[in-house]
C-alpha cells in the first residue's frame, strides 16, 4: 500500500468515526435503535470500501477480455461478447491500442478520425474519394494502408483500411481483416478467431 493509499484510508476511517459519533450523540434517546442503524451503515460503508478495493479483480471476472488461447484447431484469439451483445477487440495499430467493434457486415477495416490520429495518420490530409453506406447514411472515406496491425501476438504488415470523413463513435473491424483468419467461430457467447 502506498503512502497516498494509507492517507486516504486514514481519512475515510476518521470520516466514518466522525459521522458515527455525531449520529450517536444526536440519537441518545433511542440508543438501541441508533446502534442498530449505525452498525448497518458501518457494514454498508465497509462493503463499499471492500468492493472498491476488489474492483479490478471483479471487473475481470464480470467482463473478461480478449486472450490468446490454444484450441483444438490451434492457436486462436478468444473474445467474450460484451454486455451490449457486441464483440470488441483491442488491436495495436501502428503501435497504438485501438478498440474495434467486430462487424462482419462491414467490408473494410474502418477507423474513426480519432483512432486514425492515434495510429499516426492525419485525417485532415487524406483524400476522401470513396463512399460507404452505414447505419447513419452514406459517408465519405479515404483509403489508407496501415504499416502494422497486431492482435494478441498475431502481426500483419501493410493492412488496408479506410478512414471516415465524418465522426464515428468508434472503429469497425470488417471482413478485409477478419478474412486473414482461417476460421471465425461464434459459440457460447465467445468469438474465436483461429489463424
């Protein structure tokens, strides 16, 4: 535990004692009821502190992330379905971690303007000569070639993609990238990509 963590814990402890003491002083006429309520609030307070401390481990259990695994078909990448029903992968694009939504209905690997900047591209300097039909209508696109794309140790060079001229919420992982895998399987709430 760091010095800052210790100071925060001490502060929270003193705050709890102060609140408990003031509550007991205000409720001296009904001391039995006051003690029961104080004990309940103390347990709630302790539970919140424990949950906060365990959150990183709980998060991994409740929302597992992508991982390289060995399946019957060989080395693969396994991705759990998100709570919203979508599969999301974090790829290193030109060394930058970028979160993609897997979209088997998308032909191309599509970068948002924000993610293109993260990958070292200049969206303002691109030539938006293409178009794509999206759920929000037709958008203009610019073709790019990504120097390097890595997913859990699987690295590809010179990967074609497009950047959208209009702002998108996130980037899409379409079939031009997904087809690089020999097998794409969805089973038991997991997407499995085998190379």
